[in-house]
């Protein structure tokens, strides 16, 4: 729910419908999020997140592990099921690099992702929500060959 409210900018009504939750249950979730200082709910029902900027999630938490499993698989399946979709991007490559080059590659890739995550944050403020297009990004690198 926190993701839907603060990252996806969905309304409480949209989340309730999407997740098939009654508004009373949604209210309970909102109170829990508010009690741990993640959001603030105004008297008129407007939601304000309490922390700005990029969120860094703990990769070892049960929630992040579950999200990574489900959303990574879902993202990859969507792209592979319709690879010719104009908005999809898929690149499968095999590289052989010395450890120093691999670390440089990881650092540069991380810098690019961070650059566009910051741009996304700025555009959420500066642009109209209807003009923003969602992008689900999955990058997975394994130090193995393409065999099972």
C-alpha cells in the first residue's frame, strides 16, 4: 500500500479497488503507516509522505525479497511475451571481464540508474502526472554462463 500511495501516486480509492480491500481496511492500513511515520493523513484525507527523495530498501528484508521475486518475474515475463512492443527494452548479453572491469561496469550501471531515478523524482514534481509513463526496470547480472 505504501508503494501504491507514495511511488505510484494512486488514490486510496484506486488502491481499494485494485487490491479488492474495503475502505475500512484501507483506513486501518493508513493508520498503521501513519503510526510509523511513513505518511501523514490530513483531515481532508490527503496523503503526504514523510520522507522525500529516493528510498533505499533493505535487500534482506522479507518484504523486499517477496517484491523482488514477484515483480522481477512479472517484469521479465511482460517483456518476453511481447518483445516487439515499442516501449519494451530487452538486452541479453554475455561478457568476459576481469574483476576490476566488472566492478567498474557495476558502478557505472548503478550511476546511470541513480541518475534516472533522480530525474524521475524531479519530473514527478515538475510535470503533470498524466504525462509521466511508468517504467519497471529489472537488471540482473550473474557471474555465470548461459547454461542451466
